[in-house]
């Protein structure tokens, strides 16, 4: 009860934030189910498609999600918060329908691309919503921790739960109907989000409404191209951040992207762990991260971001680097725990730091731009990871990820000095 009352006082228990939490969880649940548990087997074993078709489909999903985040942020300012996210969810519903019912390679590739495009508005909308509802209470870190739980929880639970629906058979029709039902449900949920015109909105919803319609922007007013040019001028004139922020955004996700395609193979072949042991490892490491998100978010709101990111980057760089070299089982488990702690320190704190750098106008566009740059690391990381594994050996992607975190540690020090000089 005490936690609930505190959250209520902090304006997190409101329809806007709760709707965002549910939408984030279900979207990540659906994506995790498709990408991890369904599509590799469904496209390969059931539809007998080539590895090239599977790889192309996955690549287009990631590229669509990443490239369209900036336009999505721009659209929030023009057509409103609710319309943008509902439109994205409708595209997602169409994408899953194409994947489920049209079985040719061309349609499946198209479906995966549309899946990325449809989910692209999610993070810009969520960031705008959190920025707005926490503007008065100054608890962005706590809110970010709560949202990260929904994201990580959906991604992790999706593949686990969906396997009960598959049940060892090759019939995926019930699975697809279940996922389509999930998306249809959150489309209904999205309709309670604030739009451009406040009608009996709560204070938090009015804040999101204001954030999504800054300065009376309209998509068609003055022409779309003229609107885009005005946006670029406004962002250029009002966004005063260090140039070092842009490589920092890239490296933050690049370090994770380097490990994504090789971690399972490394644990199985180099460390000799069984699938069951690896699953326990993921549960422990991920569980520590999830448990730490809200407490760390609360501490960040109280004490600032500096030392949490300093410690997080240094701890992550050290533990990931050692993970590639050490073969002692007790030490490996200790490193898994340290990696979990390091990401609990980084995840809510990084986005809180970014939120402090946003200009007063065009917040949606800037969030979209930052998220696109950050997401590009998740596109580039897996591509380079395989090459490093083949050319330099299995430890190479881990050493590269550790090196990226070291560089990020020093870039963050420089960013802190730049922000301190601007505040004087």
C-alpha cells in the first residue's frame, strides 16, 4: 500500500501512464514471440524458406523500426499523440495478418518490414508521454524504470508463453490468432490516450496533449515539405548538445548489439553450458536487472545521473571483458550478476540523462532522432559481431563490446563537463 500511495503521489498511477505500460508490454510480447520463438521455425521448417529470406525479413524489421522512429516523433507534434500510436498499432496488426495468412516469400518479407514500421512510433510516444507526465514531479528515472520492466518483461515472457501454444506441433494458426487478439486489444487501449484536443483530461493527460501538439503544429498547414524545413530550422536553433552525444547514443546500443547474435553460441560452445543452465543464467542476469530498475530510477531522481552511469559503464566494461576470458564456473556466475547490476544502473539512468537535454520545442522530433541514432547501434552491432567471431575468434565480440563501454565511459565524462559548463 505504501508503494501504491507513493506512486500515486508521483503521478505514475494515471490512465495515460498505465495505458503506455500495457501497450509497451504487449507490443514487446508480440515482437519477442515472433522474432525469437515463431518466425525462425515457422519460416524455415514449416514454410521451407531459405536462410536468405529469413535473414532479409529480420533485417527489414529492424531497419523499419529504426528508420521510422524519427518520422514518428515528427508526426506526434503534427497529428497528435493518440493518432500516431494508434496508426502504428494498426500497421502492426496488418503486418502480423500478412505474416499469418500470406505464405509467399514476398509477402512475409513485406510483413516483417511493416512490423518494424508499425512498432517504430512506440518508443518516441512513450518517451514523450513519460517526459510530459513527469515534468512536474521530476521522477523521470522512476517512470523509466517502470516502463523498462514492461519492455523487458514482454520481450522475455513472449517466447516462453508462446511455446505453450505451439506445443510441439507445426500448427501456428492458433498462435497467430492469439497475437492478433493481443494487438487488437491494445489498439482499443490506445484510444484512451490523449489526442490533440483536451476534453475533460486529467492533469497528466493534458501534459501529454500539450507535448503532442506543441505550438499548434499541423501536418498540412503550410505544406508538408515546408513543415519539414521549419522543423529542421527549429531543431538546429534550439538543440544545444555536445557533438559527443551522437556517438554516445550509437555506442550505447552497439555494445549490446555486438553480443546479441553470439551470446548463445558462446555459452554453449565455449563455456560448455547446457540449454537449461543457459536459461537459468538469463533468468538470473535479467532478473537482477529488472529488480533493480525501479530502485535505481528512484535514486537517479534524487541524486542525479552522473555516478550511476559512471559506475554502470565501468562495471559493464569490466564484467563483459572478463566474461570472454574466464572459464571458472563460479566466476562466470559472479560476472553474470555484475552484468545484470550494470544494466540496472544504465537503462533508466541513460534515458533520464537524455531527457534533460531536450529543447522546449519539437521534443517528439528530437526523441525520434535520438532513438534512431541509438537504434542504429542494434543494426550495426550484429553485422560486425559475426565478422569478428569468424576473423578473430569467439572472444572478439565480447572484447569489442567491452571496448565500446570503455569509450562510452569517457564520452560520458566529457558530456557531463559540457552540461555543467552550459548550466553555469
